[in-house]
């Protein structure tokens, strides 16, 4: 094929399905024939396998609890911890709006902290500052949700130390960082609990909506498992108020096909990132920063590009699709603007990032020819 004819989408979910078609079709057929479609053997097996995968390599034994999506995973953890009305939860504005939506779903008050401009992750120094002198008029801060954005770990040692000293819960949002590590430790095993989205585009994705929580605290896991189904600790008996946020068997069976492929998929993402790093080395744009000890999983490969529209157009004519994660920070969205609390930095770095970030194509099934096409386009910038 002529190189000009190579088109590189920013993501390609169909390619992932085609690569795994036989195994996925068999898993779906198995569920269809089973006569059991929600919260059954597949879901239980996925939870066991996910917990074991997280715990491999020395982490505490993690209990995973499946649910309907990543937003619900965050909300389930907050409910399980007893966090709701009368509580503030700190997180970032530079995230999928879902993180903040989940805080408000449980009736808690979000407090948005700015990011470290190098990692795009929560600024631990500002977190310490707001815990020392909380903004007036807010309920007490009960938890913080660091978001491992793009697949890069937050500064967890600092955040955990600050959280422990303040007596607040640390809930990791790992929706973009399945398999990422910090100093060899698996993300999602470091805090009190972790929420994972399994939306189709994520590093571990279902073929529909799905999510999973994980925690080393078995009692918290049992409580979340009850809350996700009407608060039932026994069938038809609601001992506490719950919701409906179940994991269906079809998605669980598909996820069981994909979990063993996740580490190889992340390795492929890192190899693609290394190729882009090399192509960018001579040019005007810096490759994504990796903090010491961080094993990035490149959910997105993100550059800062001041003349973003022009660069996106130049890449587009070279057949390279790009995306913006995210063009409008949560605190500037109409639904939140003017009413959501911010820390003393006023999310200034977040606003600057939103105007500059651009995501290149990165997904495990990207071909070598597609990678080379992107690299050639980058070298020509
Ligand atoms: C995708 C995502 C979520 C929400 O997940 P859903 O499955 O779409 O509800 C939450 N946080 C972050 C950082 C995400 O990227």
C-alpha cells in the first residue's frame, strides 16, 4: 500500500474485537447458552481473576467487586465508606467529568485541586494546603480521589502521607491506568480502594459498559457488593440503602478473555510511545514527561501544543487522527461553573492544559506501518 493511503485512527475498537474474535465469540456463546445473565459465575470468576491480577507481585490481597461502569465504581466506594451529604471529596478538574459527577451522585461536595503541569496529575502540595486551611463554608474533607490520568501514576507516596495525616480516605481513580505501576507497585492497590472503568476504550475494556472496584478491605468489599444490588446482604433483604449497579455476565466473560492480554497490550502501547518519543526528539514538542519510578501505560499519549488547531490539521492531512482529553475542564463546564469549589490555585494549570493538550493515536492493535506514518508526520511538524 502507498504510504499516503495509510489512515491512522485515534483509537480502533473494531480492530481489538477482530484480533480476539474467536475467543470473544466463544465467551458470548457460553453466556447465552448458560441461562444466567447478571451477577453469576462469569462475574464472580472475573472478580477473582481481577483481584489476583492486581495482587500479583507483592500487593496486599485485593477484593474486586464488579459494577455497571466506572462512574458507579467511584460512587460505590464513596457509599461503602459512608461518604455522602455533609462530606467534601477533593479531586482534580483535569479529568473525565465522571470523577466529579460520581462525587455529586452520592450527595458529597467536590473540591477541585489543580494539577502538576508536568504529569497532569493532582498537585499534592495544594492538597496538603487545602487540608491545612480548608476553603470556608465547605463540609469537612473526608476523601481524596487522585486520578492516574492518561496512564501516568499520581504522586501517591505524598498523597497517601497527606491523606493518612489528615485521617481521610484515599480512593484511586484508575480508569485510565489499568496495569500502571509506581516503583513496581500496581496502581489501584495503594489507597483504601480503587475504581476502574471498563468502558470499551480503556486499557481493559468491555464491549459495553462495565466497571470494577478493588480494595484490600474485605469488609468494605462486602458492603459494596451489597450496595450495588439494592443493599441486599441476603436475597430480597435490604439491610441498608443500595442502588442497582450490577456487572452483566456477557461483559464479565469478555473481560475474562481480555484480562490475560492486558499486560501485552500495555507493553505494545509503551513501544508505540517509545517510537513517538524518538520521532519527537528533534522537533519542537516535548515527549510526555514520566516521573521517576512511573511505569506509564499510555491510555493516551499526550503532547502540549500551543497552536493546537493548526497542528491537528497538519496531522489530519497526513492521515493521522488526534483527540483532545479534555477540551473543557470540569470547573469551566456549564454544569459546574461558578458553583464548584476550587483550591487556592484556582485550577490555573488545569485551564492552561485544557488549551494545549493533544492525544496521538495509541492502541495495542495499531500496525507498525501506522506507527511509522505517525512518526513521519511528527518529524515533519
Ligand atoms: C472513563 C473514566 C471514568 C468513568 O468511567 P465510565 O465507565 O465511563 O463511567 C472515570 N474517571 C476517568 C478518569 C475516566 O477516564
